[in-house]
C-alpha cells in the first residue's frame, strides 16, 4: 500500500510545474492599433546577428506571452534601442525614449 501511495504522489507531481512569472521588459513600442513590440529582458535564442542580444515579443497590445519571439532581437546602445533580425540585414536604431514602460 505504501508503494502505491508513493507512486500516486509521484505521478501527481509529474504534472506539476513551478509557476513562471511573465518575462520582464524594458519597454513597449506601439507599431499600430493591433501590434506592439515588447523589449523583454530575456536573452534572444535566434542566434546569428542576435547572439548576445535580448528578445523582442511582437504581440497584440496588452497581451504578454502571446506573440512571436523568434523574429527580431534588441539591445540598448547609449540612448538608442537597436532592433535586428538574425541576419543583421534589418538592423534599425531609434531613441530609447519612444519605448514606454
């Protein structure tokens, strides 16, 4: 009986996971009425020109964790936020103060 109880507890715990909080961000940039970029304080996994940069989530406004995160990355360069794609061919910079918190 003790083994069955142990197995049952282990099976129940296998489905458990620690609650993860939403990633932090340094700001939001509204693109249009239906799209915003969220500069997340999370390392990018895109690779290439994004190696060592952070993740950008392209999402619907006010809906964290629901968008795409494998398209562009970001980093702060002085007073600017620079966005890039994996190849670096779409690299663009703009003032950090246009990103809101």
